[in-house]
């Protein structure tokens, strides 16, 4: 893209200010800015005023009717396992690791997966996850394709870290990295911010952007060529989670559901996790802050919490359904944020109050766009050890204790 092309293009979207400092830039900085402009998806700006904007208003929320509970899984474990292991041996399953974030809340300015959770030895979060997946590789006798989503900020660090550690013993022919799509940050009038004179202010487009990012990377066609039908999508921070779990896969396939979600029974009514529910009769996830006090403490006839199943961000999706959802477009959530920026005089400003919007797609909307989703309950202290905080609940220390409880040397 040339300067003149960019100027004409930006005039169309009323964003000419992005070139205000162009003549002050070096040749390489000019090229960098033009490349950013060329790659931007300006269509998302329409969501500020159109129906594609996600509504904050929920539909009719009700408790779940059915779920694969711990007792149900125990009764049917053999059948679920056989169905799942056959799917793995038939190369129908791939895994997708969402690892685009930094370890900022841990006081760690690197990709979160690079955090060393070990005490007596090095044990990285990425290493824990690969070790968990390796158990299934050994059981099934098949290498499972693993797609790792990074961000523009952490991609080089992540890829180099895996290479330096010899992919933690995983066959690197079965690992692909892809970069999460980015979305521009805008002021309250819809003008895109600059974070420097040569760079547009961008942020990852939310955890629901992973599938469109796979498509853009070209990896979807590779998966389909391999015969992959299901994707097990999981977050980076739960070091105990089972990945490509045969029983989970088998239970979802056996149920005939379009998707599945690993859940845990909430530790208490006010635990800060999203809960599986029905919204207008379809599967959905209600965030902890959206639950009223009455709903959070509501109980069913058997005494169980009505909204007891907390999501662990470990899902199973059919590729064909994901393509259908992608074609109909996920809604964009427009979030008020404090966004550092360059003002019209070239000064770098760090705001103390929200000064604009970021655009995010959320995986919970993907769930609601399915006709069915099987909640699959796992035993909390065997599969749920999130590393979200430096101290306290769901912290480095609690994860270490759970790893040790499960016989893993830290």
C-alpha cells in the first residue's frame, strides 16, 4: 500500500489522522504504518452503530436440564473411553491452546505459558500442558495435532521458547503456531488511536477470535485435509487439565451434542467463574457478575445450586459447526477501557479514566450459537488448577499444591 492509497482509504472511514506524523517517520516506520493500515479490518467500526454489536441484555436465563455429572461419567466411563479413544486413533481430534496473553498478573512480563511454576526444578506452564497431552499421545499411539494461538506481542517469545526447550518432547511436526487477530482501539467518537507515531493502537480481539484467526492463518484447510472433525480448545492457565481427554470426547459424541464444556462444581455460590446455563432454551454461559444474589444462591429440589457448573475454558467443538458460526459472524463486545495514546501534538498520554473502546469476540457467544452443549463435570482437585493470580485464590501457590497432590514433582 502506498501513502496515496492509504490516504484515500482512510478518508473513506474518516481516519486520516493516522497519517498525521507520516512525514516525521523513517522509511521503515512509514512502511510499518502502511502495512498496519492495509491489514486493519475497518468493518468492525460499524459495530458501534449496527446490529453486530453484542447486546448486554440477556435472554431468559434458566438452570441446566442435563449434564454429564461425575456419577454419570463413572457409570459410563468404559463406553465413553472407547468412543473417545477410537476418535483419537482415527485422527479426528486436534487441540487448540489459547496462549495469547502475558503473565502480567503474576508479575511476569513474558508469555504466561513461560512462567516457571517449579520450586525444586524448572517446570513451566507450557511444559505442564504438553506433559498432560503426552499422556494421551502415549495411550492412543497417535500424535495429536496441536495448534498454539499467540499474539503479536508474544509470538516470537513463545515460538523461540518452544524451540529452545525442544518442544518439551512433543513431535514438532504436529505443532503449528498462529497469531490471534488484532482489533484497533478507538476513542468515544470512533477515531482509531495511535500508540506511537508509527503504530496503531491494537489489542487481541478476545478469546472468541481464535477460530477466525485459524482460518486467516490457513491452518483450517490443513486440519480438514488431515480429516480432523473436532477441536479441543483450552486456555493456557489450568496446569492440571486433561487435553484431548478420551472420556470427554466420547461423552460428547455419545450425547449427540454439537459441543461440550468441561465444568467443575462451584466451590461456593459466589465463586468468580462463569456458569453454564440455558438462555432462551439454548446453551449459554452467564458471567459471575451477571448472576443476581438470588440466582447465585438458588437451589434445586435436590439441594444443589441451580447454577453450580463453573466453566474451566476447556471446550470441544465440531469444525463444521464452527464454520457455520463464523459465516454468521460472532457479535462484537465493545468494552470501555483506559487506552494509552499519542495526542495530536505527538505527546504520549496515559489516561486515568476510560477514554475509549476495545472490540472483543467471546467464546461464550460461540457456545450460545450452538443448539446443544454437553456440560462434562470433572473432579476439581484433579483437573482444575488455574494460575490466575500471584497470591491467594487460584494462584501460583494453590496450583503448586494441587500439582503435588496429584503426584507431580514441582
